[in-house]
C-alpha cells in the first residue's frame, strides 16, 4: 500500500482541482483560487514526473534499462498534456481544458501504479538507441496531445456556433489561443518525429548492420510525417486554420496509430522506427 500511496496522492490532486474548477466554473474564479489550482497541479506534476522516471528508467549509473508498457506510456502522455496546459496557463487561461484532461490523467496515474509488469526494452545500453527512444516518446506524446487538443478545438468551435458538441465545458479559451498552441506543439512534434526517423535509420545501421526495413509500420509513419509536413506548409504558407487544421491533425495522428496497430506500439516504434 505504501508503494501505491504516491500514485493515489497524485490522482487525488488532479481530481480535486478538476472538481473545484467544475464547482466554480459558472462564476469567475478569484485569483487566489486560480493560484491554488496552479500550485496544486505543479505539485502533482512533480510527483507524477518522479513516478514516471522511477518506473520507466531502471538500472544503475553503468547500465540503464527502460521498462515501458502501455499503462506507463498513457501516463506519460497525460503527464505531458497536463504540463503543457499548466505552462500555457501562466500567460493564458486554459484552466477549462485542464479540467477536461485532469480526470483521465488521474485515472492513468492509478493504472500506472496498479500494473506491476516489467517490459524492459532491449538495446537501452546503447546511447544511440536511448536517444532515439527519448525523442520518439516525446514526439508521440506531443502528437497525442495535439490530437486531444484538436478535439477540444472542435468542441469549442461547435460551442461558439451554438451547435451540439461531443464535449461540453462551461467555457472555452479563445479559439485563436487554442489554435496557436496547437501549431506550436505540432511544429515541435514534427521536428522530433523527423529526428526519430533519422535516428531510427542510424540505429538500424548501428545495431543490425543493415538499412532500415520498409514495412507497413514505417510506411504509415512516413505518411504521417507527410501529413504533418503538409499541415505546417498549409498553415504558414496559406493560413490554414479551423476545421481544416483539425482534420489534418487528426488524420496525421490516425496514421501514427495505424503504424503501430496490432502490436505493442511503443516497442515497435522504438526498435524499428
């Protein structure tokens, strides 16, 4: 029970902040309340990050092992999602979006703490692979965040036009601010995905002494890269925004999912990507 207690504390922090937001959502929150939300989330993020580090990276100073399963991967994705919204909330009010992502973040923290599996990835003693692994994890997490954020943008747009929405929140941040955040994340994710593809080729040559094999997973990964490249060209070259940006974001993410369908997607992504 003592080992599970930190996970429970993080889940309670996330849940309590979300509940408090929903309770006061229809009345403008006082500055003191908002500072309390921010401080509580920061505490949860620190503990959550420590739990992820302790659970994923195992070993000692001479030999590093990476223990990664589906539960830890989802916990990492939502840790990064909460972190991005928390950082963005310093300058803009994204607390309504935090209220949406904090409950699933709490759930996946508990899932992470409940699963005691050891799925240690091979080759993690190789510096090139370890760098590839970290870049790939962050890239995939950023694109997962982008997909979640795009869905919230679609809900915000429907709410703005008084249309029925699949997600209902008391209020949304300005759509322009949400869009700006989306493209900042996609741009960073695209750079990291590019580095992932390049480091994947280097890793294949280094470990297996043969070029990167071209299979269905790599095909869908490259297609996803092309979709995100087209989206960024459309955004910065032709001013794409709104529904078109949302559709392209989700299309790129679906292709990433197809790349790893039918297997342990994280393992395949890191070993053969």
